[in-house]
C-alpha cells in the first residue's frame, strides 16, 4: 500500500504525522487520547504542537470591521 501511495505522490510518513496534527487542532487532548488510543501525554504534546495563535487573526478581523464601519458611515 505504501508503494502505491508513493507512486501517486502521497508520502506516507507525512500523512501519518498530518492526521494527528489535524485532529489535535480541533480536539482537546483528553478526547484526542481516547479517540486515537494514545497516552494522554502524547496527545497533550500533539495539541500543543497544533495549537494556533489566533490573536493576529482576530486583531486583523477587528481592524477590517472598523474600516468597513467607517466607510459605511462616510458613504
């Protein structure tokens, strides 16, 4: 199976690491540990690895909303 996936340009080691990271971005560590059958320390590390800092995004979104409100009030 690995050879077939590699022939189609799907690297198996990368996929094996991407799947838990994707789950860890959406699930708290205790649930991730239960779902994947991993130790809770391992799940905690994956969640910390996948954690995203959304502060910059939220700031940019608020600034965009402020600019849109200013344009509406002028217009």
